C-alpha cells in the first residue's frame, strides 16, 4: 500500500459546484516501501471534486511521482484505492471550511461503477496471469486452486 505523506494544493479554486485542487512540485509526496517519491506535474496535476455529491470527477487523471531516476505513474482512481489520500482530502476540505457548510464530516466518493469494473477486470487478468505462470512451472496444485476460483 502507498502512503500519502504530504498533500498540499498549490492553489484551490471553487467554480460553481466544483472544487479544483491544483498541485505543484514538492507539495505532494508518497511513500512506497519506505522510499519517498515527490510529485512532478508532467501529466495530471489537479483533482476535481463535485461539491454536490463529493464525487471526484477526474478519476483517469494520471499523477507522476519521482525519486531520482525512478518514476511511479498512478491514475487517480488507483491512488484513491491503494492509499490514504482520503484522509488528506478530508483535511483540505475542512481547512477550506467547506465541510462546515454541510455541518458534518464527509467521505469522498471514489468508487463509481467504472472504477469497480476496472478493478474487477484487473483482478481477473491477474488470476489469468497467475494460471499461466503455474502452467509454466508445472505447479498443478496452484493451477487447480486458481482455476476453481475463476
């Protein structure tokens, strides 16, 4: 699992019922296996939140993090599912006092049907890859275990 270490928007902008969080160098960092990676705005650089339903609208936005010459590219939907980014979004939301307008703590919605379908497809592909690997090394037990769970 990834851990969001720091997440401070370079600036925020409220446009109607949308909130844009724009990130820049060194304001967003993650740790992976105890290594610190810093955000670099080479692809995606913003998170757009619909304030009516608190749904993140740009789930396909790709964020890039760098440590030396190594890069990690993460679509926003994946970052939302494998990290603690929700905690940081909540802090940002509360600091803007938008949470007080509703008078309650909010939970950001990031699991829409497309994301769930994509994760299901990725899991299925991973099982198929593991079956191929079991066949390649002639591991009958693993093969039968995996094929019974398809």
